[in-house]
């Protein structure tokens, strides 16, 4: 497909401005100014929690672009990683699990789809700020989703949770049998978790229609226990999300068009794959499908701007999201196990090697050097973003999994990744110890 075009006014600062929220104050501090100290101050502080949502309509999308210089709306469109922190609580057990999250959340959607396909009984609890803090105290990680086991344990980090269930061996197998295919599935899961995070959040918060719709939903759900009028909660969370996921995540006048191109590239690569078979690697889903599902189902297929694009340009990808959401374990009783990663995935692997692996390397180098900013080249542009120990650990986990492959499987993966395999053949240094203290957010920023 043709790249998404961008129309930017020269000389304008593309970073999101607080807009109306500035009159109230940035983020939740407005609640403290308008409503005074004491209980209101405590309530306002809740809005500072990292968030709440993995991600998370003005009359048209052009409004934000005229104001900030990002791409215009097109005419006619209205973890192989298992970080140590993930192993909270006892092993996976029978009974009913409790899934704490939000229905618009990237990673909540990923895990909810997995539990449905796997046939794991669970009860969904929509988080408010009190539940968000309670879960963070239980696991030491302030993120969503969090999974409470029937025997009182806690599991966090969706990649580690899925791996834990697959290791337990119950229910339909949702992991490839062949070692090379299993590694490619995990590599794609990691890429979809971390690489597509930025475009998913960009499309949610850089366009006026999308941002107003989603901030109102967060204000009504996650922030429902925060005292204060709905409009104030709405403005506060919108300002917070746009600052966190646009300005702080490297979205500028130069990088915004690259993010839009990436979304178009991913759709164009996925469309023929998912038009030819039910799931990414074959007749049943695997870790790669669930990693992709988080961004596609809860962001790209649901939010107004990217949703219009996927409907027009990638109907097979859209149909795949509905297919994965609708199946259960009984639907897979006759599906063959996955024994290979088909060759038509190579263009997708090339994109991963071009963009995702260099970003992980940039984060690892920055963390090892004790730097606060990670620098790397991806999508044809230079990036400067806050260094993430979480993403550094993602790369180390991939390296460990790659090194553990049998020789033949490792050679197969190396051939398919080309020069990108050098990133996976690197050293396995120890990351600096993190300071103990309050719960960390999903990127492990202390």
C-alpha cells in the first residue's frame, strides 16, 4: 500500500500542548488547585499513576494536526522474555482466575484473548485507581493487566503469563512444536508487544477524535473513583497520556510520518499472510498472534483513525481479529500443531530486524551505560527516548532463547533474519540492580 501521507506546517512545534487542560493545570494537579487539599489532594495524586492503560473526537482529526504539525487525516476517513518480576505467586492452577484490567487496554486485550482461546476460566474486573494501586502493591509492578490466581497468587507480564500456561501443558497447545518456529513466534510476540506500541499510542493520542473519545472512556472507567467532575478527569488524563506517549516517546515533526509509514507497512505485509490462512503461523494461534492482537484489536481496529485505515486497506487483518476473539478450545480440536514458520513471514521478519532489534539494542546500551536516554535508528529516522530497562531485558531474554536453540534451528533462524541475527548473538551482560521502592511501571522506570 502507499505510505500514509503527512501534511505538516513548517515551523510549528509538533509536541503536544496542554491546550484547555493548562487552564486547569497539568494532569491531576488541577484537582488540587480547584478543590483544595486533604481528601481531594489524595484523589488527585491517583492520576499520577503510570497508567493506567497500556495505551490508551474536536470535530475532525485535522484540528490536532493544524495545531501540532502531525500527519493529516486522509480524505474520506471520518515476552521469549520472562522477566523475574513476572513470576509472582504459585504455579498456574485450576479454578477461576481474576483478570484486572481495562477493556480498552492493549495488553489486557492480549491476555483476555489468550485466556478465552485457552479455555481458562476467569472473571474480569474493570480497574479503578484503587484496584490499580492494590494490584501494584501485590506484585510490585504498576501496570495492567494483572492476573490473580485461584489460590491467591499473582501473575504479571503477559508474555510470562502465556509462557507459564503453555509450560503447564493443559488445554490446546498454543505454541509451535518445532524449535525454530517457536523462537520466531516469541520474537514476533516481543516485536508486536514493544515495536507496535508506539504507533498504537500515536494513533490514539495524536488525533483529536481518537484522543477525546479514549480520554473520556478512561475518565469514566479507571478514574471513576477519583472525586471531581468528569470533564476535569477527562482533560487531566488526556494531557497526561499525550505527554507520556507522544512527547516523551519521541514523537516529533520528523518522526510522526515514520510512525504512519510503519503502520501502513505492517498492514501491507500482514494482509496476504492472513488472507491465506487462519492465523500467523498456521491453523491455530500461537504467541505471535496474541502479541499482534493487543495492538490490532484494542487500538488499530477500534480507534477511529487507524480503524478507518485497516477497514479500507487490510480487511483480512480485520477479519483475523474477529476470528481470534471468537474461537475457543473446542474450535481447535482438529487443528494441526504448528511445525514451521511459513516463508511468507520473511518480509515481516525483515521489518523486525530493521526496526525492532535496533531499538532493543539502543535501550540495552543506554541501560548498561547508566544513561537516561536511548538513541537508535529505526523506520529510517533517528530516535531519542527514555531508556527502558524492561526493553533491555527483552533483548537479553531473546538472546538467551536464541542461544538455547539446537544448532539446526539456530542456523535456520539466522538465515531468515539475515544481518539482524547479529543482535541476537551478542553478549548476556547483567543489568544494573534496580533500587527497591515504590511499584515500578511497565517499563521498569524506577
